[in-house]
């Protein structure tokens, strides 16, 4: 598991789809440090597979700013304790057992800097759910339960300098000054990434989005897995 997989998106999507072979619905997780490209890959996989796949981001389970303030976590937003991990696990369980109804999935809105309800949908016809987030493979309370519900969990990684550039740009886009953006990355994103890196060996494979083809071209699902 030492060489990151850079195979084309069509192969990654086919491998993910194989997880549904013997079950009504499967969940594949994408873990990895901040800025590794998890959400980009997750959305590309879902778009590539089409209507039989759905997206479930951990970021929808960010605690609200009000709750972060109550808990004294405002300066550590995005850290492991700043998520509702029990709520996330409950939704994963429902996704796997309630396959006959629409299931609404929250997301995080960077424009308002808050989680929002019901942005995404897992329809009854979705056989594969792609979930992504920093802590999915962490050997910690709550996260162990989430990990156990996934057919596989893949570790998405990127070089540190690439991640750092992405993270600073993310903070600049959110309205921070360059100094504040770099300080946030150093005091929050970097420590979060160090925690996540400890979960690397618990993942089933390594995937790199750097230099990989992740153009969302649809798969033909009419004959099953490709």
C-alpha cells in the first residue's frame, strides 16, 4: 500500500462499483488530510457512475458556529471533535438499511460558513454511496463505527506543498487575509492533517488525484460493473 494509485477515473469507478456486487447498497469512503482532493474525487466518481451512485460528505456534519462557540471550538473548526460523528454514523446506517426511500444528506456551505440540510439526495436506485471526509479511517470513538459500515475506505493523498497551496487558497476565497489564511492552515489544518495521517494504514488502498484523470465521464451501467 505504499504506492499511490493514479489509475484513470474509469478504473477507480469500476473498482468502487464492484463493492455492490453482493449487497443491495454499498458505501465506499474516501479519507485523507485536508486539501488532498477527497471531495473532488468523490464528486467525480459519482458523476462518472451516474444515477446509481450518490454523494455523502462528512462536512455536512460540521457543528454549527453557535455550537462551536458553546464548546470553545471556534478556532478549531474542522478538527475531529467539531463534527457530529454520531449523527454521521446514524445516517450511514440508514443509507445501508433504508433502500426504498429518498434519503436527504446535509452539506457544508462555504459561502455562509455553516452546514446546510438536505442539499444532497440518496435515491432508492443508488447502489453505491461515496462518502468522504478527513477522519473516516481514524481509530477513535465514533469514527470506528463509521469505518465499520464502509465496504472499503480509500486514503486520498497529495504532496504537502500541493495541499498547503490548496488550503491557503481555500481560506483566501473565504475572505481571510493572506496572513490570516496561512496562520489558520498552520494552527488548524496542519494539526488536523497530522491526526488523519495516522489512519493511513487502516485504509484499503491509496489514491492520488495529482496527475490523475478524474474527468467525470459517465459509465455505462446497463451491463453491471465495467
